[in-house]
């Protein structure tokens, strides 16, 4: 699959990125009306303005990487794609925001490229959707993470390690192990967007918690590679634990998945008003 250079050039970016086939296919077809294409002012000069704010939704895992596997065999990658698609459809239906997905089908996209896609899109909000597992089979409920060099607790650290391993297993340097790069990205992220991400995380957890079961201490933080997106408020949502039979049932039931997607979509839209 070739990279659609025309679309990438339209972004007017100088980022020296070479995207994988998975990432390229994620961009293709979504750039058209969702990305910040140059506009002309009346005097003929161009301005880079977005027609609508962009929310980028990242369905975790995909392709050869199934993510967590549930006690009854459900794949995290399938649950995240379905949830993200439903969330995207609902938000788009509201008409106020453009939604871009980092993948629209069962393909592998490295974590570093997911973060790059958010930068390319100049996303106003980036949310990575997951459903992990934990050694404790009783652990259940939704939690939301923002970027931090230090994890909020042992479970948060373990979950970040699991999620980051996706790239490590493929021999891709996600940047997590490079302290200099990590420090630069973290500093940029902190300076420009972490406060926004923290406020929006609080809003989303509050709204979601009124209708969905939450994990203990649901506002968490850890060193996730996928959240290293300078200038973009970014968070990762663990929608539940596939290591818990009840959570797996909810995440694989069509009815409750629709409900989860509706609650999250409305929470994300509400969060956009939180600066
Ligand atoms: Zn995951």
C-alpha cells in the first residue's frame, strides 16, 4: 500500500514521518473533510483553519496484536474497534466535531504512529480506547489515564507496561526507553496540554461514573507511549477488564456495548467544553 502523499502534503507538515500501511490506511479517506486543509482568506492569503474541532479516537491494538484476551476468549482489539466506531458515529451525528479514527479495520498500527496521527490531525482531543486484563480476576470497571512519568499506583504501572509492550514486541522503539526523547515529549505535552487532559479526564470519569461501573481510583496516570503527543490533550480509557467475567460479558454484549459507547461519546463531547 502506498502512502497518499497528496493528503499528507495538504497538511502542510514538516514532520519527517514514514507511516506504516496500517496508519496510512487510517488516514486515507478521513483526511478529506476532517483535517486542517488550507483555506483562502478574502485577500487571497491562506490560513490554516479547521472547519470543526477534531476528536481522534484510537481503537487499541489490531492485526497481529489482539491485546488482552478475555476469560471467555474475547479479543480486546475487536472490542476497542467496535466501541470506537460507535463512539465516532455518535459524535459525528451530533455535527459539532469531526472524528478521526487511528484505524478503521483490523490492522496493526504502532503506538508511536498512533501518536503521530494525532499530531498530523492537529487533534483537539485524543482518546485511546482499551479493555485490559489484570492478575486479580475481581478487578472491574472503567478507568481513565493521562500521561505521567510516574504511575499513580502499581496497577497503573503494570497496565502501561502491558500496553507499551505492543511496540516492543515488534522491535519498534516507542521512545519509552529513551529518557531524553521521553523527557522532551513529556515536557512539551505537559506544557501545552496536560492540564487540559487532566480536567477533561475528571469530567469524563464523572459523567461516565453516573452510568457505568468505575474501577477504584478511576482517575489514573502512567507512562503510556501512545499518550506522548505534544500539544494534544491525550488520555487512555480502560473500559473494563477482560480478566473479569462480568466485565467481559458487558464488553461483548451488543446492548451494553452500545450503552458504553453512548455514555462515552456524550462524555467526550462534554469534555470538549472543559479547557
Ligand atoms: Zn490495551
